[in-house]
C-alpha cells in the first residue's frame, strides 16, 4: 500500500525550472533510492517533500491525506507546516547537529519541545522527560553509540555525528525517513559505518527515501530506484533492474561512470 503519493511536482527558482512533472509513489516499509548527477533536482525534490521548499505545481499525499496541493491558496499551503513536516524525518549531508548539546541532548530536544505543548505537561513533566531520555538512549544504542551519549559533536567522528543525526530524525517516529546524500561528507571507512546503519533500517522495514551516489548500495538496499536528469524522472523501477539493466540511454550513460560492486 502506498504511504506516499507525489504527483506532477514542478519547482522553479526564478526562470530556472529545477523539477519537471515529477511523479512517484512509495509503499510502506520500502526504500526508494534517488540517483542522478549533481544539479539533477534530487535534493530539491527532498526539500519539497519536507516542506523546506514550496512546489509551483503538483500534490503531495501521505497515508491518503493530501498535505500539499499547489492549487490551494497560498495561505492554505502554508498552514500547519510543522505538523506536516513531522511525517518526514530528514538527515542532511552536513549532520546539522547543535554544537552546544551532547549527542543525547541533540536526539531528545525535539521531543522535549513537543512535550511542552501538551496540556498535561506540568503535571507529567518528570515522567515525560524520563520517557524521552529513555527513548533517546535506546535510539543511540541502536546506532552503536551507547558510549558516546554524553559527547559533544566536536568530540565525535563524522560517521558518529551522522549516526546521531539519524537517531535524531527517528526520534519523532516519522512515517518516512529521508536522507540527502548521507555519506558525501565522509571518508570511505566512515561511509561504511553509516551505510551499515541504513542497511539495518531497511531490513527493519523503515520507509525511506535516500538520495545517494553509492550505486552498489542503492542496488542492494533499495526496493525501487528513480534516476533523475535535468529535473525529470528519466527512469524508475525495481532497484536491480535499473542499476544492472537500465532501459534508457541516459541512465546507461550515467551508470557507465560507476564500477558495480
């Protein structure tokens, strides 16, 4: 069953059209990898899904509920953005951790802020914070970081920082976890650490969208792959088919630059 439906998304920056009639769906528990050259629109598409950018055309629906329709009035498009964003967890290439907070504090901060809005917060503050801390520790343990919970970002390697960022994205239990080239800032050894975590999440049937330049990883972990070029979806299909036997000439040209593992 499709958890995400994206239809006819277009995005312009001034006179430059970055996304052109992008449509796809994603089933719950599946992983979608988005591949393509720099400037092909991959990151802009993720930012539209997370409502960090506003599409000029198209619709976005999660679990059958339309979250965005370019035909709505502008005032309607901008309503309840924070609530809409909670459907998506975002992991950026540059980690984006708060330097003044420990790993555990980075993971628990958003949950604590949401808890403060509960009508029963004052009465249940101690229990709520205890539950949030326990959840944060559980997520960091899942990332293999039980011994790094009290460390600050500058005390962690790039791979460890990215794993903290993944734990933070998971903390609010999003319907869909999005990664924007999560290993691009890492050296090969640290890349392996992060890919191992993402592979584990895929095995647990976490619904994910991954923008990546790791072709062998995309082939082995993703259920579906979209290849984008010039803001268009040039080819989409089952992961191994797209990587190992692409149908479109432009996909073949792009993949010919990579040696398959």
